[in-house]
C-alpha cells in the first residue's frame, strides 16, 4: 500500500489524472446536484443561452448529421436572418469547438443532455490541460492536483458554464500553448506549440487574438527571467523557430480561420464607438477588483473568485526565478486591468471588456502549486506576511457586513477557508507535509465548491434565476410563433418570408429552429450589408448585431419590399400589424397568436429598368428612401455610371405635419434652445397636431434628429447610466426605442436620430391630435429637431406596384440552400433585383455566361441582364473557404515534413 508520504513525493502521473477526475465529479455533484435534480435548472441562460448557444449547437448538429447521412453541408441557410453564410455565422460559436462534435454521439432526442454534459467536459479539460503543463513544470502529485482544481474551478470557467460555454475553450488552450513554449525553450520539438496554435485559432478567432498576445507576454517574460542564461542559441533563432511554429499552426487552422475572419471584417459589428475615458475606469470598478479576488463576480468581464491559497503563496514564497516569473506576470497583467486602453487593446480595439482575465486563474493556480511543493521550506516571515494579508481581507469582510453596498457580504465564506489554510500551512500540528497537502486539498475543494454554490444559488449570485428550466428549451422554440408559421398560405413558386411586429423583440434566431425564412437574426458575426440597409432606412428597432428585428418597425412599405407575405403577432399586438396585412385566422382563447397576410409583397427576384446612384439615394430622408426603393434599383456610384438606366422618379407623397410642442407641466423641464433638462425620471413632450383630419389614409412618423443624452452633473470617476428609453405614443400605438448605455459595449452605438412609425391612420376614424414623447431618465437631452411626417397610403397604387413586380418576377425552377435557378422571359429591363443579402460568395451565370453579382439596394444582390430571355443560375460558396483549405493542407504537409526531417536527423 502506498503511504501519503510516498504519494506526496511522486510526480504527476495517470493516478493524478484519475484522482483529479474523481474529485471533479464529486465537486460538480456538490455544486450542481440540487441545481439539476431538485431545482430542475439548466445551463441555458434566458438571453444568449436560449437565443444563441443552445439553438446554434442544436442546429449545427442537425446540419452535421445531414452531412454524414449524405445530404451535404449547407454553406448558406435561408433561415438565418434573411439568409446567411453558415460558416461565418456559426464559426464564432460551434464549428471550431472540438467538443461540439462529441454531440454527434448522442441521438437527437438527447441533444439537451449532450449540451450540458459537454459543458461539464470542457471544464474537466481545463484542469486536464493544466495537469499536462504542471507535469512539465515538475510539480508533485499533490501540487498538480491542487493547482488543476484551482484552475478548473476558478470562477471564470464556472461563470461561463451558463453564460458563454465556448469561452471556456481559451482556458484549455492556454496551458497547452505554454507547454509548447516550454518545449521550444528546452530545445524540444515545436509540434505541441504548433498544434496548440492550430486548435486555438480554429476554435475561435476572437479568443485566438487574446491568446496570441498572452503567449507572447509569457514567452518574452519567461525567456528573460528563466531561460536566457540556459539558451545555447541566439534570441533571434529562438524567435524564428517560435514564429515558424506559430505560422504553421495558423496555416493548419486556415480552412476555418480565414473565412470566419473575413466574415468578421465585413460584419455589422465593428470596433470603435467607445464613449468613455480610456485611461480611467469608474471608481467602483477598482473596488470590484479587490472585492472579486476571492468572491465570484464580474465587472467589465474582470472575473474573480479565486482561492486565498494562491494569494498566500504570492506573499509567502521566496522570489526564486521560476516563482518570481509568476509575480511579474501577474503584476504586468494587473496593470492591464487598471486602464481601459489596455482592456480595449486586448479586446481588438473594441470596448474594454477584460475577457482575458481567465489568465489570472492560470498564474494563481501555478502559485498555489508552487506553495504546495514548497510547504516544508516556508519561513517565519512568510507566516507574518500571509497573516497580514488575511487580516486585510478579514477587515474588508467586516466592512462588508457593516456597509453591504460597498463590498460583498459573501466575502466571509472564502476568508474562513483562507484562515483555515493558513493555520494548516503554518501550524506544527501538521508537521507531515503529506497530511498537510491532503488537508489543504480538502479545504481548496470546499472553498471552490462554496464559491460555485454562491454564484449559482439564490443566496449568492442567483444565476439559477436567470436560466431556463431543464427540458423546456425546445418546446419554447416550437411555440415561439404558435405554430402558425406552418399554416400560412404559400402559392406555387412563392418564396416569401415571415415577419413579426415591433412588439416582438423576443424573436431573434428562433426562425432557425423553425426552419422558416424570416428577417430576424441575433449573431456576433452578421452580414454588414444588411446593417447598412437597416441604417439607411432608419428602422428604429435596429441594433448592431440584430440589423433587421422587431418587424422593421411595422413599416408596410419595407415589409412588402423585403418579401414578407405573413406576419405573426400576439393577439394583444393586433394594432401593430402593418397596413395591407389582413388577419386570416380567428384565434380563440387557447390561441395566443394571430396570422396576417398580404397580397402586396414583392417577389423574391424581379426585373427593373429604373435606378438611382447610392450617393443620390442617401441625399433623401429615410421615408423618401423607402418609397424610392419600391420603384427603383439603387446601385453603387461606379456601377450606376456604367449602366444607362432610366432616372428614378423622386416624387414621394410624404408631407411634413405641422404641430405645436408642449412640455408637460407634470415634470419640471428647463428648455433652452435645443437642450431639455429634467431632474425627473419622466420627461414628457407633447406634439399637438394642427389639422389631424389630414392624417387620414397615411402612416404617421415622428423623427428626432441630433440626439444626445448626458447626466446633469457628469463625473468621469463615477459610473453614471447613459441609457434611456424614448416612448412614442399615438392612439393605440405605443412604442419604445432604446439607447444603450455607453458601457454596454456589445450593443452600444449612438442613436443620433430616431424615426418611429406611429401606425396607419384609418379613414373615417376619430383622429387623435396628439403625439406623446416620453423620456425615462433624468438628465440633459439635446434634440436638434422634432418632425412629424405623413406618408400617404394609396392601396390601389400599392397593389399595382406588387402586380407589376410579380409580372416581372424570376420564374423559379430551383431554390435551395446554395442554389437559385430561374428564367426571365423576353425582358428589356436591364437589372434583376433580389432580396438575397449581398455577399462575395454568390456567383452567377446567365445563359451560361459568368456574370458578376453587384451590390444593389444598399444591402442586397443585383444582376445585370441581357435583352430577351435570361436563364439565371446563382450558386453560393463561402468566401475564401477554398483558399483556407489549400493553406490548411499546406500547413499539415509542412508540419509532417518538418517532423520527418527531425526524425531523420535524430537517426
């Protein structure tokens, strides 16, 4: 039988991995046993988990099952928004994640189980990869075991089990990158480093950017602090060897990395637009840095929740080169946390979200491992220093009890475990290091289990209240539109889309699950051309990663133009159904939804001979643009100049509506020029219409221009909310437009103007003479102008326009995920207009001749036509997919050849 002392002297082995796995299962059971089996909770966050992570996981597995059963893999999918590239859309989430493919081992009926088990498996792999690195660092059995648990159960990974599961991958790849770097330093093969680079670049380009910077910092610091004296070759040779290994790894990943990065660079979500001081965070952030060291919490994605064992190590161990390296790295990384500029730099020059903070868990786990291996050599000074450290945290815990608004009361629990660890480390009662290590292991387990429980349950972070009940997610998808998407009327060869109203912001990616063509999408990488279109027509529900959402503000003209034949809405939202859409079902008390359809929707593709240049188009206001779109093709300036089109008719029946502005006397508002200042959370502006009867038969719009909000007393050291909601009301229509907070970097953009559709004013109705605007936050509102517009609706004219478009429609013969074929007979028109979102991946042939598709109507695809009959074929190929594949093959060949050469040299 092996004694504790013998195990203590052992190095990391299979037994260590086995014991880690057993303890991992026990810890996960302790944290999530009640969570799953009693509370019936899941890891599916009600926001991104429901609308992105699980849905995309489910759909991608469906696509892969189709691929393996001979159906092929669709590179384009019409149910992703208005249609989108699958690799560009899903590459950020699932395609490069090796754990996702294990989901194929489960039957479709067990997809939700697979989703959860694979999240847990990722966290296990976090500790497993760390053990590989710890073995290279010559950690003992207990040092490796404890440090692997410190790393795996640091709150970054536990936090992301329910937030963004694929973020956990970065924690797996970083120890492997460091292991590969160590092998290069020791003049061993660079294969591990190359493979780690390939895996990290393939799995997620976003985190690969961070990992590249982090491994560069690791390598430079490690070289000068540890290896410089031992290196036989020059720094240049070492740099070249590492760079070559890195480039080969990047080449191997190119099949996915290249097309996904191309998609990102052309997406709607771009860096910039950060409206904050880039050299100082709000003061409460710095308090959170201290608070969240030992308590689970996140502020700007700086995620803490570490064991105090690591901090005891930092103040206790001698500054030997290998340990001093950890202190230097932590100090350097801590400096990056202090200034928003560095956070932005690490986030690709976007908002200063410190999502690289997982790396602190790595270095703190290393510190804990070194402490375990040096437990016999601790000096009296170490006891005093660590006592002082714990005293500071204890004092903070007392302050938290007295002033809970400033610190987390939950601090007392991890501090209790910190004192227990301190007592075991420095007490003479535990003179045997093996016994000490066993007790320390137990305390670390209890500490991290308590942290995990504290984050998920109601007495702590209460994440359990923000997730779906287990087993309900797919039913929610199925019921998203009440099943009405299956009952709508579709004529032969009619390729049409389903829409929703402005009140239905909950519909995001659900069309993917329902396999239905819609408008809505919610993706981190989405087609930037659709974003351009949405901003050009100023649709008020627009958000950066949700370009066309909320029924494009119930604008009948836009819905018709985009080919929306059916609109499904909740019964209570009947008033928001656009003009020309008639309710076709009679919902009873059990039916929550209504279905409305129109005969005025434009066909998927049709010919046209009248046009306008983009620059001329953008000179019009948004409503004029909408009207012009229905009768013309809008071409980029250079394309317009090359083709002789009939000039566009700029006449539009849009009239400015006179009104008198009245500030509500219920809330005091100071108005000076274009500035409105209120100390109330409700500022109401009434627009009294002079001749409301003239609105009959029109859609009414309100537009605010030159918008800017600021707190009454701005303080750069305090986090002051800058988000607000504008509510616009007229008759039965009541709509909200949201301006995101400047610190909400994922969704923030400045709304300089807002155009809001207040609905169709029925003829022969009691016309309201008042539009009410309500702002819901105290502050200073700069508004350069407020205008009301009436857009005349001529039903006969709208119907005629639809008939003309359908007479000139492309007669479809093939319509699938990657191919469109059809015929245009005897046309003299020069252009084919489609509602295919523009992408360089689309290729076209007309009458067997290759024709280059062009960007038309701001965000869509157009084709120049020949006079007479045109047989059209459009096919899709992900841009740079073939290029990336060739580069990947070359990378694998180079890796294989280098391995062969090294083998031959050794022989």
